[in-house]
């Protein structure tokens, strides 16, 4: 058994102290941590970061590629809800994530998706009922029941919903929540049903209500939803009950940073170092029972080395006694996969996207997309008909938005949206929560048709159409994830993001925002 030592300044989070130490590792475990009796290098050793709630699929990367990029930023594990791929491929999708995640040194904590499909109001690729949830929860590599988005079902004690929660209790596994805007007695009722967390709070008052009901609060800062500024006071007042998460992290953002960025921001706000590290390192491991080391004797040799406790520049990341990142580079090799998918629709015609006008001038309902939020607002605009149909009105930034069923041929869903800002062309994606049909926004029906048919031809991806120009990032794994190198995917995604913004979009992450516009479990 290989035995080696690492000397540095240990950050003892439970003890709230730092001291010069020598960590001894034998095989994949820490065998001793002792106070050094001579000077040590000025580097700090501490437990690795955990993303307390993320949909790996939203990074557009398979789990092994997500891990390759995350470890560079000191992340050693993630609490991962695979309900995106489950909505496409069912239990086989969950198995794909588990199997691929096992190929790399990373502490993946996968859950059993609780809401597949999320609602009965749209078509998903598969379903996981109470029996399927129970089968998954029996597995030792499934750690929790994933976010219970059907909070009305919880409040009204829907039999199928309560059966899933009962399975989690039977196997002594926590239940994740998802209840945006739920307050007061309703929040308490939701928590009392067995829901242990919530990552959807967008005000401090809402979070305090849920904390008082006994829930843990996940402070989310992802590519679309960003609630850190609203919720960061909880780090000081409820340090034992908060965690950091990204929820959804696009590949370009993951290349820039991960939970380490939230640690830096919290410290810059003046928060106590040890409170911050409780949220980033300790609380998720304890709450979910993640088999990750916490820098204790006998623990798995999972830890990170940073240069100082202000900038938190990651020098090294170790998982199971194996160095997985160093000097800003990943040391995990890529893993090849055989993609799985479900795609059964034929190309669309321009007439599929026409909306007959009820009058020459019509008052119409319009969705308002909000930058940095998942919630939307209802608006009303006047549109003037042309040739008997309603069209996008660029002058008012009222654009046509459509959803096309990718699992069977069916008429598209048609509506209008405000705030995307496109002045030409169209953008489209098969990442469309939660059922992952094809979603597109465009300034004219022909651009929308081309964008949709481009993705049908590729059987998944994201694309930008502008006149004769066509840009696409294929996503062959369930129409959600690339099978290629994560850094290459990040570069390709960045190019499409720039192309979408060149069409006029002012959104910080147009494709991430687009992906949530079909999400039925977010008001309004």
C-alpha cells in the first residue's frame, strides 16, 4: 500500500482553527493528521467543495466530463439530480449517469428523480412512477429522493407523491424540495411532509420561513437563477443549515469556476471563514451522507490545497488519495461513451408555426423572461396582424416562442415572449426543462422552422440561425449532453452564446433562460 505525506497548514473547520500539520495517506485513506514539529510550506489543506444541488445534464456534459472540469476548482463531489435525462430516457437514463460517473474519481451523489414527468400537461420521453422510485431508492448508489417539484401534490397529499416520500423514509434517505414562493403555514406543511431542503428561495423572508419550518436552505448561484445576494446573510445567522449550489451550470461558466467562486464572494462580504466552509464543504456531506472525506483520520483522502484563505486559488485537488487536478489543469482522463437518446419527430413546415389573428389588432398575453431568474411575469401587448396571422414584433421585443414535441409528431405549442431582444434570426434548444422537447424563439417563422429542423436533423443540440448562417452544438446524449471533451464543449457553447447575443439578445445566458421557459413548475 502506497503511503505518503503532505505538509501544510490544516484548516480545521469543526475546531475553527488553522495549524501546521502533516497529513499521512495510505492507499485511499488518511491514516493520521498530526501537528508539525517543524516549519511547513505556506499552503492550506482543507476538505473539498461540494455542489449541494446540480443537474449535471445542464452543463451539457456527461458526468465524467463534468467531474474533469469541476475538480480544477476544488470541487470533489456533487449532489446530482438526474431528472433531466430521466425525463428523456427514464430509469435507463439514471443508469447511464451512474455508470458513467463511476468511471472517474469524483463523489457523485445521485438521487432518484421524484417528478418524471414533472406534470401531466406536456409530453416527456419516459416516466418513473412510485414503483420505479422505490426501485431506485433501494440502491446504495442512490442517496436521496430528488427535488419534489410537485409541491401542490405534497400539500394536497396526492397518493402517488406521498408514496414516493414514504419510500424515501423507508430507506432512511432525505427528500429534496422545490417550492418557489411557498411561505408561512404552507411552507411548514410542506416541510412536515418530510421535505428537508429548498433551493428555490428568491427572498430572504421566504428562506427564513422555510428555515423556521426545519428545512435546510441551499444558496443557489447558477447560470440562470442567481440568489446569492438575497440569501447570503443566512451564512452568518444559520451556518449549520445552509449549503451552496449551482442547480444549473453551463459549460462556459463551469470552466470559469464553481463553488469556489461562492466561497470567495462570501468571504469578500465579510463572512466568517468557518461558517463559509461549513456551507461549502461540511453540511452537504453530513446531510446527504456523501462518502466524501472531511479531513479526519480514517476518512477517504479527499481534500484540496489552496495558496491562501482570501483568494482560495486551488493548487491541488485530491480524491481517494489520487491527485485529480493541479496548477489549474485536470488530471482525470476523458471516458468514451455510447450515447443514448429518444427522438421521434419529423421535420416541420412553416405553416406549423403560424398563429391565426383573431382581429386586425389583437391584445395578446406575453411571457416576460427575467434575466437571472427562473420565474416569469405575465404581460399584455397589442399586435397588428399581417395576412391574417400574428407575427413577432421586433419593435416591441415581442417574439414568437414555440415548443415542438420531439417524442412524437404533434402540433407545436405557440406563444409570445418579451425580453429576449433578438432583432434577427432564431435560437433553439433541446434542453427545455423538464420534458426536453424542442424550444425556439425567433423573429420570423422561417428562421424558427430552420432552427427546429436543424435540431431534428441532429437529434438534439442548441443552435443559432441568422439568414444563411447556421451554428449548432450537437448534444447526442439524450439531446442534453455532448459526448466530447468538456473544454471543447465549453468553447463551442461560448461561440453560440456570442452568436445569440449578436442577434440582439441582452440576456446574460440566453440559452439557459430559454431552457426554463417551458418549465411548468415555476410560476407564473
